[in-house]
């Protein structure tokens, strides 16, 4: 084994087995560890070992033992050592490492190094490794380079480093000086391609901070008026970016940055992205300084989309960024259509990367322009036949995204052709297609039910072995709900003809979906195919052949698939009232009896139960075993809704508690009130977890009352106490709160609802943090409040933590039939 990096790589690649490779790596790793501990090791040898360490890092091996040595190389005066040290530190360390504190002084020294390449190394490493602490410590040195350096090479590095530091520590915006950027842009001698890229990066970081600040409701106050102090000065640069972008797109002003005839595509993409961020922040903050340029931006994007060559890879990059900008800003409809046409051109190309990007983008923009995307079905369908599996998957997703009633038949036929060409290697694609086709027919009304059943026939025939039991149930529901008996009969006749044809090898034993659907249909509709005559299969379809087929399936699947055996037993029982030949009926009885002593408990129980049914009179069996009525698939949401409606007798919408929860169902304990509500743990049923829910009893005299005032007549008036504080104000009502007591983990308070107009059928829904439990009293004196009148509700909260309350109100305003919803949060000063 040689001592050089080259020989080490050669040895690793030359290993014949995994064990040999592991032995070489382990041995070399131990040697590196030992040598790095040698204080007298020459610099040249030390460099070689660090290089080997980097190769180990590439291989995914542990390299933590060389981190300190990498930092030591940075302190060397030799540029070769320094370069290798920075490279190793960048790869082997990250911002969470405590060792970064050792880098602070070295980086500070190198940022003032007389050699600009050493300064460049320090800037690059600082940008990659900066933690918030490191950013705060070294940002002044980076800013000093931006202010004083006239070297474009250093400026571009410093700008990009500053962008990383500002994004890492938002507080640096307070000392960031936008005038430095303005001076750089106005100086033609230093404002080169690389410097402009650096300028766009630093502006992007600032704008992204603006987006994050707007979205983060719980951000700490840092004293920065972003709109006035940051965005307004930045908006002065918009005109300069417009001019530069338009010049680059219209003429090749920088031959040195020409790529396939496109002027500086990298810079064009960065400027377009920067302008997109400008307008996103401008719309969020409603800044007229930015939005005044929106029409100009639309015109500029139109010219870029029209003039850029879409046949070149560099041009496609610019067009792709343009399309993303159009849809991110939701610009006018002609521009959106233009963007979709550009993506369609990408689909027509030969480059797979471009196709994938186009399909992925079209999938995202379908909700905005579904009609425009549908016009390019031809290109999407062509991608279904692509050899690249990732492109086929994206084309599938897009096909289902654009599917509607107008193109249902055409797209489903295309998808059936797609399924016919797939093999077992494309299992994921097949399952995805099957699931979404079944869901499509489950949710859409198809007038031509015969065609729909033909589709299911082909699905079962082609890929029935890939259908899971849940989707098979969906297919059976769809077949059962088909209105025309003739369509059901023809469907069953077709699958029976194929299955009963002994010479046919079209259906394999693994096609469980086909067998389950066939067995179920035989049990439900076997009499249809027998009573209507045996056309198209007169010698095949009869009582004997059907009985023998069930017996054959029984022998075939007894030891392998109990699901099919269960279906066979049910079909045999149902056929006992549909068949007339006593011999065949006896065979069916014997089939059921064969499982009365089964080792499988469920089969044994079912067989014995069916035997009892079998021995009943024909009149009794016909009533029990008649054809299934039309029924609907019960979704999880419907099931939850039924649980709510069963336990909540009042007519509130099912989703009230879900709305009250917000996004995190585990964050708070819930409480709801109504005139007819029984105490029950609703959230345990909905979410499968234990929560405390306070509800109003139907009869307050039978439950503990939390109202501390004495009972009065329902029509007596209520006045606001002097200590009541207004916690909510709207155009419909005011809400006041009076905290009666809050100590020892228990608080009592009253809510007062003062109507500004007639409010009827008022319902309140309250929630507190998870560590607390809430009990609600009834609305007193009534849930109907005339204008200027008040009703009161008492609350008892137990537990620990800050006293917080979320309230949702539902009511009818001024006799309207529509329900008005209002919600608010309030934080009390008291803590339980």
C-alpha cells in the first residue's frame, strides 16, 4: 500500500470485495489518525494525510478526528496549507460545531490578509460555516471590504458572504448600509458580472427576511421598521435592475459571458428571481414604492418570454425562471397562458431534464390555469410512453390533475393504453394509476355506465394482481351502484366467459383482484346471467360450471388466501337461493360445511352460521340473501361526522371543533356549549386521544352548576359589572370578561356578550391550553339577545399555566338564516 493519495484511491478502487475495501479503509484511517498526532510530522506529509481524510469524507467515513488538524492548517503562512485547511474545515465542520470558536481569530486575520486570494478563502469559508455568533463577530470585517475594496474579485466574494451572514442573523440589518450597494451599482469599473451576482444575492437575503418576518406571527420585536427602513430604500434599485435585465435580453453587451448565444443567462436568472422577491414582499407589505413598477415588470417578462431562444439550454433556464415568476406572482391571464405555452414547448423537446421540470411545473400551476394546461394533453400523453420512469410518474400525476368531465373518456382511454404496456418493474406506476382511476369513478358521475364497467373489466384483467383490498371494495361499491341490471349482467358474463374457459391463460392465479370481484358478482348477480340466456357463452355459463369453478377456487386458495375463501363461502350461500338444480345446491352446502371444523376461527364461525342460514326455508333465505341495495362508501370524514351528529343533538356544523383546534389538535383542550349537548369525550372519538371537554348539560338541574350567582327568572336583565374588561369588539357584538378569582390552580370568570343587533341561537365554543381543563355554564338568560342587551356565561378553568382563552361564536344576525362565525383569542395577565 503506497503512501500517496493517488495510491490510496487506487487501492480502494481495486478492492475485489466489500470486505477488502473495508479493510483498506480501516487500516488507512488508523494510520492517518496516528500520524496526525505526531507533532514532528513534516508539512508535506501532513497535507497528504488531510487529503486522504477528505477522500474518506467523500466515501462517507468518520473524519471527526481530523477536524482540529484542519483548523491548524489554516493558521499556516503557506497558501497551499491554508487553502487545504479551509477546504477541509468547510467540509468537515458545520455551523453547530463548537470548534468554530477556534476559527474566529484565524478568519479575522485572513480577512485583513494582504493576499487577496487568502481573503477570498476566508470569505468563502465564513459564508459556508457562519453561525449567528460568528456572523455578528465578523460582519464588520466583511462590511469593511465591501466599503473599501475596489477589486471586483473580492467584492463579489464579500457580497455573497454578507448575504449569508445577514440571513443567518437578522439583527445585522440594523447596521447594513444600502448606500454601499448603490455606490457599487453606480461604479462601472467594479460592477462586473460577479459583483452583480453578489448584489443580487445580498438583496435576495434581505427580501427573504422580509417574507419570513411577515409570515412569522410570533417573531420578537427587533426595532426594525422593515417597510420604511429597508424596503423603501431597496425599491430605488428596481429601475436599475429593469434596465440591466432588458439590455441583457435585447443585445449581447458582454461577449465574455455569452452562453450559446444568450447573454449572461446566470445573471438574468438571478435578476428575475430578485425582482420576483421584490414584488412578493411588496404585495405582503402593500408597498406602493414597489407595486408601482408591476406593470413595467409584466411588460418586461413578456419581452423576455418572447425574445429568448427556447431551443438552447441557457435560454430554457431563463424561460423557466420567467414562468416560475409569472405564477408565483399570479400575474395577468395572458402572461399565465404564455407561461404554460413555454412549458409545453419544453415537453415537446428531447431533453429529459427539461421534460421533467416542465411536467413538475405544470402540475403546480394547474389550479391557476386548468384550461390552458388541458390544451397540451397531446404532449402530456406522449410523456406517458417515455422510457424514463420519473417522467412517466410526473405525466401520470399531471394527467389526473387535468382530468375533468370534458376529457374523462379520452384521458381514461390513454391511461388504459398506458397500463397495457407496463410490466412488474413499474409496480409503483401501476398502483398509482389504479388508485386514482378508481377514485375518479368514485367521485364523478359517469353517464355511460357500460363504458365505466368496461374500464374496470380491463383494469382487473391487466393489473388486477396489483389492486389492494380497499380499492377492490371501492370497485364492488361502484358495480353495485350501477343502475342498469343489463350492464351488470354483461360485465359478469364477460369475466365469467374468460374464467370458465379452461384453455384460456389470460388470468393468472396471482390476479386476486379479478377473482374477488368475480366471486362477489357471482354471488350477487349469478341469476342474471342464467335467466337472460347463455348467448355468447351458451356452452360455458351454467349452474354446474359456476359451482365447479367455485370449488376449483376453493382448492386453489384454501392454503394461501383466506380472503378469497371468505368470499367463496358468502357467494355459495347466496347462490343457494339463486340456483334451481338440487345437485349443485348440495355441492354448495358441502362447500360451506367443509369449513365447520376449520382451524381458522373466523372461517369456522362463518361456516357454522352459514350452515344455519342454509337450512332455513327458501322464503326466509330470499329475504336475507337478496341482492345488495345501493350504498355509499363511508369515508373517514363522514364517519367522524356521524360520531359528532350522534353525540351532539344540536344542529351545529360538524367542523366547529376542528376549526376551533386550528392546525394542532394536540395543543389545546376543547370545550363546546349548546342547548342540547350531552357530556361526552368527542375529541377522543375524533382524534383517538384523551382530552378534557366541558359541555353544557341538557338539564342544568341534574348537573353541577358553575354559576355563582343566585337563580333568577329568564327574562330578568343583566348589567355589566364595573370590573369587566372588553376583550373583543366587532360589528355584531362586544364581549367582556370579569375575572372573579384565580388562585391555587382554579379560576372563575364570567363572559358577557352585548349585542349591537338582534342575535339569535348564540352558541359559544371555548378552548384552553392542554395543561388546563375548562367547564362551561349555560348562556343566561337566553341564547337570543336583543340589541343593547346582555347575556352571561360562567367559566371554570382548572390546571396550571398562563390563563389563555380561545372563543368561537356562531349565531344568526337580525333573523338571517345564514350562520355568522366569529373567533378571537385573549390572554389574561393572571397565571394559575
